[in-house]
C-alpha cells in the first residue's frame, strides 16, 4: 500500500480569468515538477477560462461569487463547504481578483499562496491588479519589475514573501510588453514556489515558518 504522505498534494486554485497561471500549474503537475494535482478550481467569473482548464484535468470546477451568493455570509459559508469537501492541502490564488474572506484565510493560514505581478512590497495592495500594475511600474520609472509568490493574509498582496524574481524593464517597454515578460516569469516562478512548498512539507518543515525566518532573495531572470 502506498504511504499517504507520498500521495500527490491536493491543490485548490482560485482564478478570475483565462487561467494561464493555472495552466502552468497543471503542466508542472503533469511533468513532475510539482508533486501534486489540482482537485478544485474556483472562479468568481462564470465565463473564466480557468474553469474549463480545471475540468480538462478532472478537477471540480466551481463558479462561486458574493454576487451569486447574494450575501457575504452565504458566500463565505458555502465557500468553506466547497473547500472542506475538496480537502486541499495547498490553496493557490492565481490571478484571483477578489479578497478571500478573512475567516477562510485564517483557517488555511500557511497553506495559501498568491502570485502577484510585481516586486512586492512595491506596487501591491488594493487597486494594483492586471495592467494597472505594469502601468504604475513604468510611470514610476522603475528599472526592474518581476513577480512575487507570498503567503496570503487579510490584506491584498501583504503576506510573507515566499519566492520572488525580477526581470529588467526595457527603455521601450509598454505596459503590454512588460506584462508579457512578467507573465512568462510567473509561469515559471509559481510552479517553482509550489514545488518548494511541497518539498519543505515532505521534509517535515513548515513552509510558512521557513519563509518567516528567511531573508527573501531576489533572482534576476
């Protein structure tokens, strides 16, 4: 009988859009870079491509939002049931544009990661999402940008950094060209961070505590 601790890690992914970060996760699970499998995809957008990407690998795909729920309380309550039914060992916010209810963040503390398309703590927080991030980076005259994978807490883009990597900002960059470069980085960094999370767990270590105790290093793409 296979020891349970060697079973692929159960992963839930929250995504609001097309799901290219989710696809990077799926691909990394398939080729063995991530010792895990996506069992649940949740989106606040009924038309999100991420939902179909989840279905293609046999994950439960759920459209659930506060608007659909009709109230914040019902949204939170049902979301808790959905997650407990799926029993994820790791939750990843991969282009999810909503704030996860604080009670759920607390329940999954240390087991919930978010990827953000900038070098946090710069250009993070409420209002910094999508193309707005890259526009702000260029307007500020930054010479580099990048991506950050961090643990989720009660605030947007605020939790402890787990992994971070930078890319140069080119003199002729537009928000679109910078976004493309950062997105390519995200597709590598997020699976790498997830693999590291699993590696630490397999070694009997707490990834959150390891991140708390570490001095984040910024790599250059």
